[in-house]
């Protein structure tokens, strides 16, 4: 008889969650509410919008994702309004 480790595995970080949702979306882009819905299906996703924005800025500065505004890459340090997120394209 083996004893199972009863410690739950740690939840993935928000950064990892965002990148995973984007990877599942393929080459398209997603809005922050779309990502929040994917991370908290049926839950309170509104509370994730500002944390997603903060994580998106940090991930964009690290080159791990791109923030789009009006279909064009935006400066992570200076964008307002509606935005979408996508993985960097390597073409």
C-alpha cells in the first residue's frame, strides 16, 4: 500500500494561465474578458481583468506575448482602452 501525497499541486500562476489560454487559441488574439472567462469559467471573472492587464504588461516587456491595440502591436508601457493579447509571431 502506498501513501499518496495529500498536498494539492500548486495552482498555475496567472502568467502561465494567460500563456496557456493563448496557446490553446492558436495564432489568434484574445481580449482580457475572453482570457478571464477561460481562467474562471462560471466564476467571478471580473476580478481578473486588472491582474490580467498587469501580467500582460510584464509578459509583453519580457517578449512572451504581444499587446494589440486596434490590430497593431502597442507599447506595453503606454496603451489605453480595449486591447487584445496574442503570442509573439515567429514568421
